[in-house]
């Protein structure tokens, strides 16, 4: 009897599962690679505005790119919104995404439009975030040190073992950091610097956001990470402060692409327009995200790092985004730093 | 023709005549298709052939027509004819299956799938989608026709149930384990302009994997690091699991309930929460670290990041599984054998060493195997705690989704990982040998267990109890974190995390589930409650087949069942997307793919627990049941299952808990409409809402604890007709 | 109650990979009789029994039970039940549940099943033990439960796989008589496996002696004892001194046999002139103190066993083992003896 009841239960549940609806027309499936809150706010607002039943799946940028490749014969997503620009460019290169030329392009900042140009119209910039240092004020005070202001400061002896950055093999943030230094100083000097910095690094984390979180909790004093992540920790009440390096720094261009073979192409285009519009861009603040918006008409969030005070380099995305250059720089990084070797 | 054969013929015909052959956009149970049941989308097979010109499906009708001919028009008389009829049944089943999948792969949603086929039949117009209920049921019917015919020929003692079970487990394992994993692994041979075996060799023998540099001051290859961690974790978790099992069963420990709870607690926690709690406790600013600094002036360090932290977190996470496997085995040991040894003047120490310990071998071997496999496939703990200590699973993950994507390298690493799994598997099989571990025989057992030697008792106390201490500390941290504003920063009491997650408001339209967690919690519970029984069922069925039946290729099959367990979940998730995104088996975006992934990824624990339990049970018990009119199914139900209840509990608990806490596998499989708790929790951690993450985890822990109690109550205790333990 | 059925093997073989466990054997068990499969371990007797049960499938040949060809029929579908060497009682069930187990698939109600199970428990003398756990029974009682569990199905054929090997000598004798009585009373066909020839002779209507997967000889106990077909059977059944001899000539059915200087007349049993073996039962040797006679020897070993004496004798025809029922014949080690043979207890077999 007991078995009977259990069997009935299983059968009932099985039927409910199998009955769950599959993808239907007239909807929109978004692959979202920004933070959960922002995805949610965007989806809700879009739905309110258009009535389109939008559903989003949130994953990491690398994961979404891998997903696009895996699904390319029969794509299930319509639009890919958010995440650092390089994978979007790679997807464009592999024709996993399609070209779209909306009228709203002319309202964008030049860097956002440049992303569109580079990819042949397959992806567009939706926000920008600069790399910098995030340090824990309490740890710094306890140790009695002045926080770093420049890349060069990081080599000071008092920061030995107090700096955390991601591993460039696994994290786009770290790769962007290396490419930034190479563009600032030339390759040889950049690697000389990285080698010296290696002595002060306590851990190359697997994931890009990890150093920022470690700094927030005081597990490390300084993190090399995106400044807008520091802004979020700060707003969450952690004792952190962001610093833009005085020599100048690189940045990422958060992007958006329409997936090739999208089943809801028309809706995807409507979302594309919405996401670039002044109103759409304004939602970053509500989404607890503090990157700089790409629409010139949208003011940045009051919590955002002030871009006017950050010295940005002229980052060459075409060159440093290419697989060959990436492989070469990472190989050199391996060869010169020998991470994992006992110090 | 047997009743079962007739039944499957009827099922096949019904499916071909009535059910939609292809998968439906809105699902079968939306019944939208009933508006146009004979249209191109929803028509059953026979209509597809006759009206929609899908003539290539017609041979399937034949596969069901021919056996019908033999059943009714030319009924077989005499042994020779009966045998011929059995062969024809087999052939119809086998050829039907080959045809069903052959045409499915050949003709896809965009026409012919293969280049050469396009060249041959350039003007071919056919297109088709993934198999629907009609197609799936016909596939199952064909499979059973095949096994039914085979059984009639006397294979495997002519037991149709056993043969059918083997058929279904082998077929599903090939489809849901071998196929996706194989698709990933062949990537190792992929180079820019085609395929190359040399590339496989290069990728598999790369020096970052195998270097022995650490003996000369440099760094060692990832393989060795992975191996070291896996062996240490496997050994520690097995030792601790055994200590808990001995404490629970053999030492008359007073607080049984509490002991079992704490032994099981870590398994019911999402692994990354364990990692987080460890950081909060013994990280550089962790509570304990600060305490040590304040009281003893031990300066805070980051020792936890790297090997020690990972070994700690993994041992914490996997000890419960070892405990679940060992407790049944320790209970199963025959007291009479121990008494016999005592009467032979064996001292307690000698008795333990020469009788008790060897009899626990099947459990120890299987627990160790599971521990090693868990360790090498774990991604959650290494990502948080690895520091600069690289393991294969992490490298594979980032080769797939990192800053430098290289599918070939990922596949090469995965091959190395599986090689490691194979080596451990072979080693444990070798260690077990073909000795007999039967301790539950058909003679009843009147003895009582001998007391454990003092050294063992002390060892058990001194390992199990401090470990419980660590567990309590870790979980107290978690519980604490759920009720304070911001753990580590602001320790004022609050319920706001729980309110955010689980608030219910009564409004105009009745109750509104306004908390943020309800939807993901619902989906998680639903998938887990479906997946757990199926996981246990399949795992134990495979265990039964593996330990009780002899068939060609058994060893290889046993290893294949573990493939999906030994590979990091993310790789499995991605491989499922690759394998099941296109016809004939198109499952992406459904809840079914989540359930299937859970089943096939988690069943190995059921298999290992089942194999260990079954090795203790005398085969003559099943045989005597077979000669007492009970077929294979009735024997399993009335004799085997009641005797392996602890293994059932282990399989169910693991299936349930893993379905509720696994993260890596679901990253790719979960969709907007089927979002799970773990992805929700991770999103909280990523946005630094640790309190919410911890509160949700705490709620999950409570739910899982309740469900585990329910499982234990449902399955019940095993009765071995023994006397009660006296201590 | 099903009528007792014949069991018939026709050229049945069973191979396990390269090993041939049973090699093309044929025999028939008549309805209502008890036939024993007897042989040393590894002779294929247990495999043969398991093929009757359906626990092994033959590689070749055909098996019939009654009118039915069961060669490819699974165990559960055969009207056969079996008593196992290890009893194979279900430890999670009590005595009554064990006995009623096989009836669960019959159309009986639970009450009828219980009733019948109780009846058979009575038959094996275990009334009142219904609710006992298996672990609380003695070895003999467990054996009876196993027997009742098999009998309660009233099968066409009842199989025994060395059922008494776990019992002590005294209990074994009592149980084997009980088994025989029950089998006769119920008129059931039974096949019994043992490696103990005494047990086989005590319970069987017929014995099938097996060796290396073949049938060495099949017959009634006296046929096997009186007329073994070869050295193996002669030695295995009852035990015998196997002495080389020479058949000097054959007249009709009688052979003149030269052994160690004496000549005996023995039934020829199809043998021709030439070398042969004379199987001499231990009790067929007569010893007389003193050295005179055609055949003499010396006592090498003498043992007093209460019921009889045993001697080992060195003689020109080889070493002889002798059982002397006459306790007064007290020969001492080293004593010379005259050796003669009794009329019964000698058999000629091929060398």
C-alpha cells in the first residue's frame, strides 16, 4: 500500500512536469549576464511597457557564450543582454549573433557605437566599467597604510601579500587588466611590472568578482577589479573604497547581441531598442549596478564611480580581443610568472 | 507469445495510432493539439505516413506487424517454432530501434543531417522535429519486444523482468550518459581543420598535467594535485563515515538521533555554503581566526585557501555519503561470524582486524570510490577555496567558459580525469577481488556483536566527536548568518532576510506568495521529488543487475554508469545541451532535462550503496524465491528490497539532496521558467547579499532534514531477525 | 495438488565459458521416485539440479518436466521447488511468512494461505513455531522450515541441494529418514544432490553417479553396489579394494579370474579375456590367523571400533583394507593371515 501511494505520487508529479509548457511564440527569451537584480528590473519594465512575456536566464558571460555555441543548431534564446564585450565580439565573429541597425544608435556614446562598428553591427555597447583597485578601509587602517593611488603604488612593500586579482585564464577582468598594462607601458615593461606584482599577490582567484568580495569581507586588503563592483559592495555597507589608478586604466564595454536563429526576432529587436533608450538605461541604478550608461541622454547613477575623474586609456578592443593575441599574452604570462610555483 | 510481449505490442500499436509522434510546442498535456489532431505537428505515426508523406517512418509499422502475424495468424506450435518466433520478436525490436534512431538522426529539423546524404538525395524534402510521446513510447515498446524475445530464448535464466531491466538500464545509460559524455570527449580530437588523434595524445600528455616539478622545487602537474586531494578526501571521508557508522551501530551511543542528524547535515547543504561558512569561520577575518588572534596572538593567515581548505570542505561535504553507505554495511555484518572468531580465542583487536574490518570491505571500497569521484568532479569548493592549488575540474571548467575558451583542451583534461576515475575503480575492484562478503545468509543469525576493541572505540570517539564539533561550528555560523543583518559586519538581529524570501501576503485575490524565493523553491522541490525516487530506482536496479546477473560487457557498463558522476557537473550540463538540443531527442528548455540530468548524475551513489549492500546478501535467498514461484520482479520487491533498506535510504537521500543542492550541472540546464534555488542563492552571493543567501540555505536545510526524516519513515528499518544489541 | 511428474534430460550440456560443467547427459526420473545425484565436488551434480530448477539454462539439449518442455522456461514458471544447502530462509520474515511465501502468487486468500502453511508446519513437526524469527531456531528446525516452505507448494518436482550438510551426524540421520518418509507419503518426485554415498543409498530409489560432467552410472543402490560399471563407481559407492587381475577365460556369463596365484569364478559382465580390475568390498575379505592358504598377507594396521574391527593388510596382490564384523577376530599388527573372499561383494570391472 505504501508503495502504491508512492507510485501514485510519482506519477502525478511526473505528469505535472511533463506538462510544463515549452517555448511558445509571442514571447521573449533573454540570456542575461548582468547581476540578477538588474536582469529582473529590465525584464519587468520591458514587460510593463510592451506586454511581451519576457523570461530571462542568468548565467556567467563565459557560460552564456558556451551555451550559444552548444545551441547553435537550434537556439533557444533570443537576445543576449549584458556581460563584458569580448565574448560578444567572439560570438559575432562566429556568426552566432545577427546584425541589427536601430535608429537609436546615434544617441549612444562613441565607445558604445564603436563596439557596434567593430562587430559589423552584431553587438552594441550598453554600459562601460573601468578597472581599478578596491580596498578595505578597516584593514588598511589597522595596518596603518596609505591606500594606493597608482599602479606603481601596488609594488610598495606594505602591500606585500595583500593584493588579490583574478586569474587571466579564467577571468576576462584579469585579462583586461593585463592588456591595459601592456597598452599603457608596452609589453616588456608591463610584464616586468606583473612579475614584481606577483610577489604581492596572495591569490589569483578563479572568478572575476571574487577579489572584490574578498576585499569587502577583509580577506584581502586590496582587490584589482571593476570599480562598479566596489561601488556595489560599498552600497551594501562594506567598508570599501574604489580607486582609479593615476596612470590611466582600461575598461570593459558591456554589450548586447541578438542571437542568430532567434524564434522571437521581432520582440528581440524591441527589447534591443528599449535597452538602449534613455528610460531603459536609467534602470541600472534600480538594478543595483553602477556602470556608466551608453546612452548619452542618461545620467549615471549617483553611486557610480565618476567617469570624468578616471583617466581612461584608448583601449584597442580589436587587437586585444582577438584569440591569437589573447593566447600569446596568456602564454607569456604563464612563462614569466609561473603561478602555482612555491614562492 | 507471452502476455508481456502482447502487452508491449498493444502499447506500440496504440502509440502509433493515437499519440502525437513528434514533440509538441505546448506539451502533450496542454491538449492544444486536440484542435488539430491529424495535422502535421500532432499527427500520430500512421497519419504521418499516410497523409503527410513521411514515408520513411513506415518500416516501424512493419516492426509491430510482423510479430502480430506470428502471434495470431501463424501461432507457434512446438519448441522449434517457438524459438523461431522468439528470434523474430528480437529482430523486430532491434531493427525497429535501429531504424527509429537512424532516421531520427538522419532527418532533422533542417532536412538531411549529413553531407554525404545530401549529396545522395539532393532533392529530399523531409523535415522533422524531436520525438514526442508517440515516438518515445514506441521506442520503449521496441526495446521490450527485443528483451522479451531474448528472454524467451532462455537468456539470463529466461527471466523477462531481468532482461527487460538490463535492456532499459543499458539503453538509458547509453543515451543519457555515454552519448553526451562521448560527445564532449571526442572534442579532444578536434583541431582547427578537422580531427587528429595526435591532438588527443598531445592534449592528454601535456606537461601541465603530468609534470613532477614539485620534487625539484617547481610546481607539479594538475593530475598529481587532483589525485592527492582526491585520495586524501576519499580516505578521510571513508574513515569518518565508518567511525560514525560504528558509533551509531556498534557502540550503543546514547544520542543516536542527534548523531545521525549531524553526520548527515553537511550533505543537505549546498556545497558553496560550506565553503562560505568555512571562510566566515576560519578565513583571515573569520570568527575563529579573530578569536585566536585576540586570545593567543596567532596572526591571521590565509592558510585556508588551497589544499587544507579544499580538503576540509570536501571531507565535510562527502563524509555523509560515506556514512550512508557504511551504516548498512556495518549493520549487515553477521554477529555469528564474530562470535565464531571469539570462540577461536581471537582477542577483540584481532577479531576487529581479521573479521570485522575485512567484512566491511565492500562498504569501504565503495565509499572510497564515491569519495574520490566526488572530489575529482567537485567544482563548487575548489572555485571558492582553491587559492593557487589547481585541480582538473576547475581547469576543465575554465577551458570551457573562461577567458580563453578551448574545447579541445577541456576534453583532453576530461579524458585524464576519467582515466583517474577508471584507475580508482579498477583498484577497488581488484582490492575486493572475488572473495565472498556474504554475511546475510538464509540461516538467521542468533549471535550478538562482539564489543569493539578499546583502541577502535577510542579512535571512533576521537574522530567522530571532534568532527561533530566542527560540523556544529560550521552550521551554527550558517544559522547565525541567516538572522543577522550582515554577517561579519553588522550582527543586529533581523528576520528581514526570511521576509524577503518567504513572505506571504493575503490580498484581495487570496494568498499572494510575495517572497522572492517561492518560485525557485517550488521548482526545486518539484524536480527533486520527481528525480529522487527515479534516481534511487534506477541506481538500485543497476546495482541489482551488476551484482546478480552475468552478461557480456558488464565491467564496461559498470564504468559507464559512473562517467557522469566523475565529470564536473558543468561539463555534464553543457554536454546535455549539445546532445539534446536537436532532434530526435530534443529536451533543452524543459523540466524533463533537469530531472534526467539529476537522475543520471546522482544514481552512482545508489549503485555503489546497492552493490555494497547486495554483496552481503546470500544469492541463495534470491534463488530460493525464484524457485518459489516468484519471478525476478517479485523477488526484487519481496526479498531484495526489504534486505537492502539502508541502501534505499542512501540512494533516496542522496538523490533528493543532490537534486536540491546541485549547482554546477544546472547552470546550463535551468531556464527562466525552471529556475532553481541554488542559482537563486548564487545570485545573492554574487551581489554580496550573504544574509539572504544564508537564510535561503538555512531554509533549504530545514526542508531537506524534514524530507530525510520522511524518507526514513517511508522506507522503514531493515529486519534481519537478529537479537538486539547488548552493550 | 499437482500430480508427480517425470523429469527427463536429453543430451543436456552446460558450459561456463570454456569450462564444461555438464557434458551431454541424458536420464529420466520416474514420477513419484526419489533420485539422487551423487558424485565428488565439481562433478556437475549441482549444476544439473539447478538446471531442473531453472536457475541455470542448458547450453544444449532439452529438459522436460512431465509433458512440458521447460528447457527455456524461467524458474518461477516451473512447477518445481527447492531446498537449499544454506536453507535460504528469508531473515526479514518469521516462520509462517517464510512457509507461506510461495503461496503468495496463488489465487488463495490470505487466510487460506496461512491455513495451508500451518498444516505443513504441522507435518514437519513445528506446530507452535509460527511467529518465531528465523534467528531463534536451531539448525534442525530451520531445515524443517525450509522443507515445509518447499513442500507447501506441492510441486511436481521437489529438489534438494545437499540439505543435510549443515547438521550433525545424528540429526542428519533422523532428517534424512523424515525427508524420505514425507516424500513417500506425498508421492512426490524428488531429486536430491549429495556427495555422501551413505546418505544417497539411504534415501534413494535410484542414484545417478556423476563424474566430470558425465553420468558414470545410474541404478538402484544395490545395482550400484553389486554391479559397478567401473573402478570409479566401485570405489565411490561403498568403497572397494581395486585389485589388478587377469581374466583367463570367459564361459557363458562366467569369467575365470586369476588374482595373486588363486583363481576365482566371477560374473563376466561383458568383459573379455585380458587384464581387468577386481573390486573387492571391504567386508568381502575374510582373514584367518596363521599363514596357510593360497593367498597370505601380514597385518599392518589394526583398529578396534566397537561395532567392528578394521585392518590394513599387506599382501602380494597389494594393500587391502578390511572390515571385520566379527569382533572376536583379534589379529595383531605383524601377524600373518590367510586371505579368502566371500561369495558376495566382488565385482569385475574394466581396468
